[in-house]
C-alpha cells in the first residue's frame, strides 16, 4: 500500500466508515481493503475505506481475513542436549 493511496483514502473518508469515530491515539484510523489483497484486491482508493483500529480488527476477525503485515511462522523446535 503506497502512502499516496493511503493519504487519498484518509482525506476522502476522514472518519471511521463503520462507527463514525474520528480516531484517537489508542484507536487510530487505518485504511482497509474492501476486496482483500489476498483475493486480488488492488491498492486503489475505490477499494479502500477508512476504519478505526477496533472496527478494522473486528472486521478481519469476523470475516477470517489476515490482519496486518505480520505473517505467523512456526517456531523452530530446538532439541535439548
């Protein structure tokens, strides 16, 4: 996601498109892909909407999509000697 695309969505929407909050330090506004990137969704303003952190997290948990840039990795098991 480019900063330019992110800024366009922030400037257009200005508040969370689900709950209407203007965001806060503990609940900042974030850009959400309407059609997930994992399903081929593009980084375009038309495919983005502004959500607060809480609504964004809820949306991903409810719909089963990955959230954030972190990928989970299996921990390596070290053998004890």
